[in-house]
């Protein structure tokens, strides 16, 4: 059981990361789209912060959000904003799933490849052990032959 523990623990960690990634994707998929007016733009070395104004169900909201680094945006522009229909004050400006899909694919592949990697490591250890045993026997045979 001790030999299997690291592999089982790694699989559990992979599963947890996969669940977190997929839940993030699910929440963003349920967000609805609306138009938002950019009321102010603040540029920093780490990215751009935009002040937004948008309307959901005839109620106006104001929100400050990170817009990303290196993206060009001006005051007065209209941008697409995604909001949570249950809590319209929860929004995202950029809904990019590429990173999540890649992460989910890597973790999924890791989940299935991990047992094979474990078997390869175990096989490699057995081969190394056989080599060491063979070398030890050869050494003992030489020493036994010399003493006769």
C-alpha cells in the first residue's frame, strides 16, 4: 500500500484541480451578456482598470474591473460584459476559456497517464534491482574463486 500512496495522492490532487477548473468554466458559461459603457480608464504597469456602467433588468450598476494588460480601451467606449443573472453585480470583462480547457485537458491526461508512469517507475526500479543483484553475485563469485 505504501508504494501506491504517492500515485493515489497525485490522482486525488489532479481530480480536485479538475473539479475547480470545470466549476469555473461552468459558472462563466451561465453568465449572460450585456453592453457596458466605459466611464473611466486607469492604466497601470500591471494592467488596465476600467470603470463601467451597465443596466440589467432596468437597474443601473457601476463596476470597477481589471481589463487586462496591453489592451486598448478608451473612455466612452462600449464593451461586452458578462454578468451573473442571479447577482448582476458579479461580472467579468473577458471570458476566455482557452486556458481553462488546456488546463482541464492536461489534468485529464495526467489522471490517466499517472498509473502508467507509476508502473514504468516500478519496472525501472525492478530492472535496477536485478542489475545490482547480478553485479553483487558476480563480485561474490570472483571473490569465492580467488580464495580457493
